[in-house]
C-alpha cells in the first residue's frame, strides 16, 4: 500500500513560493530593469561601431573574445540578440525566453557582460 501524498496547506511557506513562481512565469512582458539594460546597449551600439577596435572580453576563457552585436530586439517575452559571425566573436543564444528561469539568468548575465565591456571600451578610446 502506497502512502498518501501530503498536499501543502495554504498557510505553508512552500505554497506561497509556488504561487509566486507560477504567477511570475505566466507573464508575457519583459521586466523594466531588463528593458532599461537593452535600451542602454542599443544606444551604445552606434558609438561602439564608430570606434576602430571591437570590444574585447576574457570572460569566455583565456583567449580574448570580441563582442560584435548588431541589435537586441524584444518581442513579447522573447529577447533576440543578433551578432556578427566570425572567429573569436562571442556568440550568445539567439533567443532568450524571459519566462524560463534558466534563460532569464543567462540573459541577465549576458546583458551585464555586454554593458560592462562596452563601457570599458568607450572609456579606453576617449
């Protein structure tokens, strides 16, 4: 005979966490903080393209990786990062879903890396 499954009561902390997660994962809009980061990057792209050198990061390993981004687009809950293809150019996932927790963390990390590298490159070339 199998034991009965115990359902969490509505007063338990796990119930509230599951409710918050389920409500958060149903969203079809992008977070305001992420939208600000994307807007900042899209505003920096023309200034980066006017410089003679590409932004470089050592985040991928011991060799330098270039960040050559064409555009970042937002459609509903999806974020698309368009990059040039080439040797030693850092490739990001083509599409990130904001409703997926793992992809959301990857997107946050990618955007912060791009902003940090762009700011460093602009500062060094002034």
